[in-house]
């Protein structure tokens, strides 16, 4: 299909790991991104991965890329209440940038 | 740098009125993007500029929507006349030199059309 797809909601308990999944559309995507949107705020770039990488780790964040399945995931270790937000997956292809609809992560104490 | 600046942060208007949203990109960034975010459709790219020139406006929903970038430090998104279904958060973003460079988003303008 033409859409970057993500599940809309995820709920976890504080201290657990969160895994947010995304499927993208084009195997020629050059970069794949994760953005975070906190309530009432704009999008902030969390991390990105170049398409020739399988994994990228940055503190509590781990990005996994499966090019064969066009699947991208974001794992947040030791999830905190401050991680509650909407997380957007995005891909860049040629002259286009496509975003998923966002996954709303709720962290329960 | 202060980041991408948008104004106003909130706008409430009546159906039929003209609405103008403003954006100041990060200095030195060549690309500027306008997005719309709604619960139903998520984040949608409306239009983007490269060096002040509109490149792709295929995401602009109707002729009621228009965008300009008169110089490298300022862009507007205008809706005339506005309709209730235009209610959304409108984001402006800018990126450095290539379309694949990271985009930096402004805080958004929450538009409510009554």
C-alpha cells in the first residue's frame, strides 16, 4: 500500500519496555525516523536510522529495521510516565516524506 | 537558534473567515514544509518549498488553501474561506539542504473553525 502504518494505541506500565511498530512502503527509503509529540507541542525528532543499518541504540531507545519486511520498531526501555506521547514513524524517499498516523503511548504508574 | 517559530499558537474563527498562519523557519534551512494533523487522518503533508519556491502542493486539500514564501525567513498558509472541517493543528517544519535531511517542527497552530 501507499501508507506508513502504525497501531494507534499502546499502553504499558511504568518500568516496562515499550515497543512501537511501523511498516513502511518503499524499499528504496533512505532514512527512517521516529518523532515524538508531547501534548500541546510540535514534533521532536527522537532518532533516525539509515536504511543500510539494522539497529541503532541511543540510551533507552533501540531502533530495529527489517528491510525485508519493511518493518521498523522503536523500543523504549524502562518506560517512564514522561514518555507518554504520540510517536510518529516516517520515511524519506526521493522527494517525498511520509508519516504514519502516530501511536499514542500511555504509561500507567 | 530559536527553532521553527509559528504564530498564532491558537486561532478560533468563524466559518467563512480568512485565516492566516505564519511560520519562521530555522535560519539557513532551505526547505520548509506545512503539515496538518487531525485525529482522523493523522499527519498530512500539505506543501513544501525549496529556496522559497513551492515544489509539491499536491497535499493542499482545496483551492481555499494557499501558501506563500516571500523570503527565506517567512511563510504563510492561508485558508479563505475557512470551514469547520479545517479545524486541525497545522505544523510548519524546516530542514537544512536536502529533502532527506531531518525536519525540525514548530510547535503548531491549533485552528478551530466554528
